[in-house]
């Protein structure tokens, strides 16, 4: 996928990227050796091949072609991340790449539960990301505010424990936190795990002064019901400020007006859907959201596990297949700025 010079030069903002989903085979190989972790692959090529995943989170839906599901591969990748330096390096690798693509501002997702459940202390994760957040400003001119993710296929109590442990690293209302993250999100396997199961967690985060977003992934079981809950039910319809993915809004009447009246933007990741949907099916849906006036922006999700298509490749795809003009592409970036939670000073600096 060749990146048009206009897309390459465009200043960008990324609001939907999982930092653990940017782990390259090269860094994973290096960290496995550094940390004495044995990989189930004999060669680097075998490791790189394990990034060829199936789209659906559920094995029985994919059919068994031997490939791991995306989440299996993603959490397997996490196993090499052990020390504060590892998390720092992972994030700095991403910031370097972001800088090369003219990305100015990012709101990366991170999981702590994926690491603490392997016995890694939360402080290693949080301090590593915090150091990268601070250093990337001077080194790569990339600013970031991060998003703590609840793993929705783990128990609510587990998520609450992880959240409480991470809270000293948040930018909370009282101004006392270390300022790494300013929002919470909801990720991992959505199957039979509707947003309302986590309402207590969202209420708590809201009280702490944090922003709220949640994944409503495309074509999951109960996708439109999950969207309905996210828009209308969480915190009595005053909870989520964005929805990650949310393409199924076009499938039920009332969802698009709900998004628009509340100013809820969608962080779309076109390549993630393009892996499964034909060009002529997918891009008209994105175009329709745009034409209906929904605030959408374009992102990469988990680029190293999705054929190495980063934000520039995702923008390229909508430029090519949605019939967007150059001015429209600028508007997409402006949408991202608008629905971002950067402070006003940063917002004016970004573009
Ligand atoms: N966590 C990280 N990447 C994810 C994805 N693509 N879907 C659901 N949960 C995730
Ligand atoms: Zn995502």
C-alpha cells in the first residue's frame, strides 16, 4: 500500500492504538532473549509468522485453520514485556514510528491486567509508559495522554483492583496524579461482555474526573445492543464520550442520532475491518457515517498484528476508497483533534 505524499505530510492525531499492539517481532525477539523467556518459535521468521492471525476473537467462528486468534497472538506477545525498560522501549518504538509518520498527538490504550496477571508489577508498566510519555515530547515532538483499559473478559472486580492500583498515575480531578492517563476504556473479547457489566467502573472513573470511551467492535455478537448501551445507558447516557469502532451504528435506527446529539465520536480503524469486508461493502459504510455528520477519525488499532498497516495506511485507504478530497482528509484530522481530550493549548499546537 503506497502512501501518497499528501497523506504522509499531513499532521496526524491517533486516538485508537493499543500500545501492546505495536510490539514488533524485532523488539519481541530482542526482549525474549534479554529476559530469558523461551519463545515457542525456533527462528525469527517463525515468530514473525505468528503475527498472521485470524480476525474473530472466537476460535469456533474462525474454523480451525491453525492460525491463532488476534487476541491469542496479542497476549502471547505481551509475555516478553517484563521490566520498566521493556515497556519504555515498546512505547518509544511507537513514538519514533509516529514521528516518522507526522503523528503529533496520540491517546494510546494500555492494559495493566495483561501484565499483572503474569506477575509483573503494575509500577513497571506504568513507570515505563510514563517515562516514554515524558521523553517523546522532546525527542520526537509527539505528545500523548493515555487510556487505561479494563479487560472486559476478566471480572469487574479484577478491573477495579487494577484501576485502583493505577490511579496514582492518572490525571485526576484533584491534580495530584502523575498524569500518564486521563481516560478509561474497555477492550479485549466482547463476546457476551456488554458495556453495562462495567458500569460501576465507569462511574468511578467519571467521579475521579477521567474521560470515558469503550470498544464496540464491528460485527461482534450483539454489536448494536452493545452500542445502544454505550450511548444511552452507561451513566444514564452521560458516560461514554467516544466509541472505539462503532461501525454498526448504521445498522439500527436511533444510534446515529444518539451519537450526534451527545457529540460521541467514533475512532475507526478501517484496515481492521478491511481484513474481513470487501472494499465495496466496507468503505460505503464509512462514507455513510461521514455523510450523516458523525464525527469519525481514522486510526490503526494494533498495527503490527494487522499486516503492519499503521495510521498512514489506514488514512490512505479511506482517501482511496471513500472518495474523500484532500480537504476531507484535513477534516478527518480536525475531527480527531476535536474529539481528543488534549488541553486547548495542545490542540492549537497540533495543527
Ligand atoms: N485489545 C487490544 N487490541 C484489541 C482489539 N483489536 N480488539 C479488542 N481488544 C483489544
Ligand atoms: Zn482497539
